[in-house]
């Protein structure tokens, strides 16, 4: 009888894991893989992935506009709501279907190996920075280390295979190569840096304690999932709506006209690296923005800065990570992305 308990637990773990990955793969296929297949065909024939989410990007600044904020908020949520719904579901399910010790084994350490695993996990999920945030929070609550979750969080938007293909078809393959090189450097170095400087690098497990809440919590599976699910919604949606609306309202200030030397030079690189770090976009949203600005005269330097900062983080996604990361870790992340944007701008001035 004693030997049957661990055996029963192992079978339950396998069933739960199969259920999790089935939901995860079906969800990602529905909101990412299949739509992107069709989008790639369209991009190949039209050299476009649609209009920019920013109305009148590059035109003369309209300043602060509540109407623009409302329009941007609606447009943004229509672009991401399906992926966001899947992200919240996956982020809650990982907390109740995947044993904590599994997560600790592969994502709980502070070694480069754990950062690399987090990076590889983020590539096929292909979420934008805001949609990857709920999953990142879920992994953190399942005892993944800071460097692992940060690698997963950054790899989603920066190393998205579909975005890289769209980029090559629309902007040119030199942009894709540029993004791959800088993307890998950003993900691995920023994740490592944030992990090393974080106060709490990984979960501390008392020696000899083998309690795993996924297996041994007395509450029912449905109750535990619902608790994790609505917690993510409460933590995510209100902040999401408010900050996206504010960014849309100040869109005309953040994206001024490409004039008076703002199409090239260090001032332009500095401006667009800062704007890219702050602003929020859906998956591959940087491509039509950069395409429109290049048509108006934007040069390779500021284009390179936008290429690396726009998808990487935003005020919105960083706010969504606050439940599991300190202000110090979030600040280091934002400053690191901005710094990489400056370097990308310097290099981009010569190669893009």
C-alpha cells in the first residue's frame, strides 16, 4: 500500500502535465501559430503586416488627446485580447497542474543553464511583452528563479520566429539578422544581470522538505485554479487598461513629427530608445511603425533603437510583473533595455 501512493501521485502528475500542455499547445496554435502562418503569406506578397497601431505616426504631434487614448486602447485590446486570455489561462494553470519541483529542477536555479532554458521556452510561445507577463508571473509563483523568468519574458517578443520572418519580408533581412544578434545578447545578458542583482534570486527550500502544493494541497484542483486565475485577472486587467489608455492619450507627445533633425543623430536615437522602452505594442507591432517612419525619412540609428526597445518591455508589462519582482529588478530591466537601445542605435546607424 505504501508503494502505491507515490505511484498514484506519479500517474496524477503525468495526467496533469498532459492536460496542461494540451491546453497550452491548442491555445498557442489558435492565437499565434495558425494566424501567423496566414500573415506570413500576406507579408510575402504585399510586403506589409498591416497598418501601424499608432494613428498618424510621424505626423505633426497632436499633443495630449483623450480621444486618441480611447481609440488606441480599443485598437490595442482588439489586437491582443485572445492572446491575453490564453496567457492568463496558461499562467494560472502552470501553478496548479505542473509540480513545483519540476519547475525548480529546470527553472529554479541561477546558473546560465536555467537562463538558457527560460530563453528556449520563450521562443515558440511568441507572445508580446504584455501577454507573456501573466505566464511569467505564474512561473515565478511556481518557484522559477528570477533569471529564468526574465529570460522567458524577454525571449517571447524579442526572438519571436514569426516576427523575425515578417521583419525580413517587410523591412529586409538585414533587420532580421540585426534583431537576432541583439535579441540573443539582450535576453541572456539582461536576464543574467537582473538575476544576479535581485535580492531574492531563487526560492529557498528547507532541506528535507518535499511538500509540493500542486500534489498535496488539500483544496480541490478547480478551487486552486480559480484562485490563481482570478488573482492574475485582478493583478493584470485594471493596470493594463489604465496604463494603455494613458500611453494612447500621450501618443502624440511620445511620437513627435520626424523633423528638425529627429530622423537621425544621437538625439533621435536617445528619443526613440526612450519611447520604445516606455510604449506598448502588440506582437510584431514595431514593424509597421518602423516601416512608416522609414518612409518619412527615419534613418538606421533611431530605427535600430526602436527595433530593440519597442517589443522588449513597456510600462504596462513591467507593471504586470510587479507582483513577483521588486522595483529594483524592474528598474534594472527598464534601464538595461534602454541602454541596449542606445547601443543598437549606434550600431544601426552603420549597418541598417
